């Protein structure tokens, strides 16, 4: 099993959505599960996820990027980590 991980910093929502889309495309998330982990603090000593959600593989990566971006924004999260995994 292989995973690709990317950390998302709090940025403008339109910018974040574009970066998420690029990650999904480059990590082949049309055929891989993506898990989003939300964090309230950016301090490494306190990096326990407060919430996690998974998206199944799908061909409409733009729609998935929009959903993930909204999920992050609605949570009020400071940081998020996206993990693209071959695990289903």
C-alpha cells in the first residue's frame, strides 16, 4: 500500500480549492481514496486531528476539490492534511 500526503495551510478558499484540485489530480485520486484530517493548531506538539473524513475515488476531481475545500472552511480548521491512499 502506498500513500501520498499533503498539508493544506489556511488560505483564501478559491486558492485552496485550486491547490487541492492539483493535489487530487497529481495523486491520481480518480482511482485512490483521499482522507482529510483537520487540525485546530499548527504546533507540532499538539498535532492530533480533531476530525477526519474520507472521499472515495471519483472522476470529477473539480467537484471533490470543491467539497474538500468547503469541508475545511466550514470546520474553522487552521490546517488540514490530505492523504491519498491505495487502500479502499
